[in-house]
C-alpha cells in the first residue's frame, strides 16, 4: 500500500495529538508532585514491534529516551 503525503501528514498529526492528550491525562491522574506540578513526564506511542511512532514534546530532555524502555 502506498501512502500519499497528505495521508502521512494526517496520520502523523493524529499520532501527535494522541500522545499530547496522553500526557495531559497523565498529569491530571498523577499523585506525584513531579508530574502533577512540574509536569516532568513524557509519553510516546509504539507499534506492536516496539518501534516508536511518535513522542510528545513535554520535556525536551526526554526526547529519544523511550527507545530502550520497550521490550519487543
């Protein structure tokens, strides 16, 4: 199946929106002061093989740090 650039952009935006909303839900549900008040957290979306599809940009220091966390 071949995807055109518009479809790729729509899917990418949906993934980005999903991980941003995951981060907001994490902050709202958290009991930790670091997460609740400092928002020191990040979220990411992975496929079934453990490859990262998208990561939220909550904390720039966390970017790329999820790669070694997900076993596959």
